[in-house]
C-alpha cells in the first residue's frame, strides 16, 4: 500500500501492513466465508498465518471448510506469501501431493503486486473453486489433510 498525493508516495512498512491485514482478518471479511489470522500471536515477525475458506455454493466444495497456511517471509508484501492447503483439495492450481498453491498455475501469485493481500489470495482461491475447470472435480473425503 502506498499513500500520498501529487506524485509523492510513502511505502507502508512490512509490519504496519501486516498489522492492517491482521485487523481486517479479525473483523471478518465480506460474507464471512473467508477468514485469516496469525498462527502465533507472539511471532513479532508476523510470518505464519492460517486461512479458512468455506466452499462456495453450487460447487463440489459447498459446505466444506478448507484450512490453509500462509507464510509471509521478510520480502512480503514485495513478494507473495507461500500458500499451502492443509485440508486436502482437488484444484488445478494445487499440488496434489503437498497442497502447495503453485504460483505458475494461480495468476494472483504469478502476477503478484505489492497492493495484493492475503484476503485477495483467499477470495481468489474461493472464486477459483467455482471456475469451470475446478467446479466438478472429484474431491478427497472431507476432513483429510496433507
């Protein structure tokens, strides 16, 4: 996020940016089907996060709850976080053996911009679940994990 007008801009420091994201994640997002927060409140570097996506209606994901791990290293938000499903899911952008969301197969990560947030990632992954190529894929049994 950059602030400023008249051609000047200020780059928001990493920790301030992550604090903003934490506050948003704790308040709840949109319709409440996507949420996220820190794994360890004592982690002063704010690296490890957990995300949740409730599967979208009218898809094979409907009613399922998916847990994800997001890891923001020191280069975040200049570079995207590492994103990995903890819950087993069958999607074209997710490695079937590790649960890692593969940047080359998920445009938000491959075309990452500093303004993007973890909320954007989770919201886009939920949207991806309803895409034609993912909408009807057979899913692993609910409650199974990587």
